[in-house]
C-alpha cells in the first residue's frame, strides 16, 4: 500500500510543478510518465479500474507529447486504457481503443509486428466482443491471437491459457458445456504450472464449475478455487473472489439440502460484498450477476513489483513467461546471468570457431571489454534487470562497463539464437524436468 501512495503523491506533486508544460529532457518528466503508468498498472491489478483508467489516460497524454514515444508504446497505451475500460463494463469504448492499438501495430511493416503485443491487443478486443455477445468476432480475435502467440512464444504458452479461458467463457454463454469444460481445463493446465495460486487458476476453476452446473464435480472445482482465493486473501486481498466462490458453493449446497451450511456461506458472501461496495471503489455492474465479478483484488494492499529469476542465454524462459510477468506489471530481474561465461564451458557460446575464437570473446573483443560485460549488456538490452555479484572489488569497475556497452543488433541476436540452442539451468533443477526451459 505504502509504495502506491508514495507514487501517487509524487505523481501529483510533479504534475502540479510541471502543469504539463513538460520539458522532455527533464528527468522529472520521465519519472512522472513511469509513475503514471506504474500507478495505473497497480490500480488495475487491484480492481480499481476507475483510478487505473484515469492514470492510463494521463500517461497517454504525456506519451502523445513525447516525440520519442515508439509505436509499440503508443499501441500498448491504447490497449491498456481499453482494458481498464473493460473493468468498467464499457465494452463498446474498449473496442474503439483496441482498434487504435491494432491499427498502429498493423501500420508497421510485417517484419516488425513481433515488436508489438498483438496477441494482447486481440485478447483485449475479444473480451468486450464476447461481453457484447459478438461471439464469432470474439472467436476470430482469439484465433488470430493464438496464431500470433504460437509464432512468438510456441504452441502452449501462458497466453494460450488466457485465450482458452476466453473461449471457455464464451462456450458457457453459448450453452456448449462440454466445449467450455475442455477449454477451461486447458486454461487451467496452461496457467497452473509455475503459478498454482494465481488468480487466473482460481477463475478457470470457478468457470469450470459453472459449466458443470450443480454437480459434485462443480463443488470440487469450487472448493479448489476457494482454497486458492483464501490463500490469497491476506497477501492479495482476494476476499471478493472468495465471496463470489462461496455464493456458488451455497447455491449447490442448497440444492443438496445442506441448508444450514448454505446459509452460512451465503451470509458470509453477502457480508463481504456489502463491505466491498461500501468502499465505493468497485465499478457499477450492468446486472446483479456481474456485480459479483467486480471485486478482484479490491482489498489487496501489495503486489509484487519485481521477480528475480535465473535468466541467461541458456535459460531464456520459454512459453511467454517473461512477457506474461510484464503484462502483470512485474519487472523481471536475473540471477546466474553470467552462467554462459563461467559455468557452462561446454555451451555453444564458448565453442571455438575455425579461427579458434568463441562467440562471447569475439564480441567482447569488438567492444574492448570482457565476456561478463557482454552478458550483462545483453541482459540490459533484453530489459531484464541485471543483478550480479563479486567477491573482488576490482571487478566492480569491469561490471560497470556494461552501462556503456551497446551490442549491435547482430551481436544481440547471435547471443540470443546461439544461446537458445542449448539448455542449462543452475538453480532449482530438481523442480523442473530436464528439458523444461520455462
Ligand atoms: N533470488 C534468488 O533466488 C537468487 C538465487 C541465486 C542468486 N541470487 C542473487 O543474485 C545475485 C547474483 O548472483 P549470481 O551468482 O546469480 O551472479 P552471476 O552474475 O551469474 O555471477 C557472479 C559470479 O561470477 C563470477 N565471475 C565474474 N567474472 C568472472 C571471471 N572472469 N572468471 C570467473 N568468475 C567470474 C564472480 O566471481 P568473483 O566473486 O570471483 O568476482 C561472481 O561470483 C546475488 O546477489 C545472489 O545472492 C538470487
């Protein structure tokens, strides 16, 4: 909570000082832009869609004034505003904004399409289309999103889990409950690994239960969902999610004649809903059923800002894991980033070519630096926060060169593609299959 309030206060202070007559050379300006986007992302994740919307619009206003804004940044900004509006149930407006994002992306040459989050924009358009009951349009967006995602992240990424989730919800609306069950199971299977307590897993289970109507299986799904949402209550404020699940469990227990248990759960759900509504932070839902969908994360008072994971050229975390974290507003940092230089001498970046040189030393030679610096620069250029260490003070000066070295696009690609031909994991190997590169 604290860091969000600090950010908001700083944003307001800067805004007052600058009054939007911004000098883009001014560091304060960049801080303000980063803060507006960051505040909006955090608000969005906490279910405060109105706040998120306001801040995304401000961040957009700053971006539009900044000539250095890139096309992908502009498209992302349109799509983010759209997603906040979706939380406010304004589906028609969402489509207008996401169309703008897609127009910016498709105006770029095809060879640059991979630099845009086209999969995300299409998912963000399929949701409001489904809400407006344009199911064929929504499914077309999902199909296009899947084609893009498969090209960029491979066949079974986290993002394919998100599209399966969208298709599952559409199938429920269409009354095709077998298809709903199939899609939601796929959503669960793709989203569970690596993040078994994530909200998306609980939501897949919740809707899977809806597809099962009032069966014993539905009850099992809901109880599994409840164990996740309750686990998240203290750390993420998922009380609203728990209330939604409890209400559904109460419906089933009522049918089964467990009237006392049903009454207890229903009362708890209603009490929680009333309390959340009193905060005045939830959006106005178009109907009584959707009122229960308004409370995701509403009591959450902290969200992870950064995740330090093993990351280097031999472990580039496939299946879209890194872009997925970024979509959640989580920065990604590395550990064991220097592994290709010192821990895997058998790896291809260290193999000698005909002239007796290896890739890392050759690139380091071009820049008059060391293999360690090249790997740190590669991480920085991948927008991974490069965390390293040393027991030797003199190495600190060496590491610091990474801030001045910029790899050429060819050098950057060579490390990426040659590195990706080899798999090496230093940490937590016992928790992953030998060939698991996620
Ligand atoms: N979040 C987590 O789960 C997690 C897990 C592991 C590590 N970490 C943290 O991540 C940070 C980075 O640590 P890391 O081990 O992952 O870093 P790293 O950047 O992969 O490796 C740093 C090591 O590389 C060695 N090195 C540098 N140049 C060398 C050279 N020319 N020849 C031989 N060795 C050389 C350094 O040894 P010298 O000491 O001899 O300079 C240093 O110990 C640390 O703060 C660590 O605590 C976090």
